[in-house]
C-alpha cells in the first residue's frame, strides 16, 4: 500500500480521490507541512477546505501544536536544525538577517 493509499483509507475517501488536495495535504503534513500557519490575510491552509468533516479529520490526524512559551497561540515557527515547531510568531525571537 502506498502512502497516498493509506491517507485515502484514513480519510475514508475513494480511489478516484487519490490525488485530491486533501490527500496530498495529508501527505505533506506527514512530512512536516504546517496547516495552522496563517498567511498575510490571516487564513490557514485548512480554511481552504470546504468539507467540514474533512477539516475535522485532518485536525484529528494532525492536531495543532501550542506555543510552549505563551500556551495561547498555535506554534508556527520551526527551528533549525532540529525542525521543532514550538513557538508562535509573537514569542519567537527576531530572525537574524
């Protein structure tokens, strides 16, 4: 069974939806993509999914990580080289340019 087929099964989708955005998004999240990082308009990738049941399933499969400092916001900042996702934008130290 391929990785995409496993997501089809987890999301309870049919074979014809193998390359749907939701399946591909699940694959990307499995490899470190963040569904909870907001763009300049304040929207997240999950906001683009219209089917509420799929949003709920993705939230269960890939729950948001809370900021370890303030514990109020979703962690959106990744640290390197460890790639830990642990702080929100407001708690993250300024990046060197």
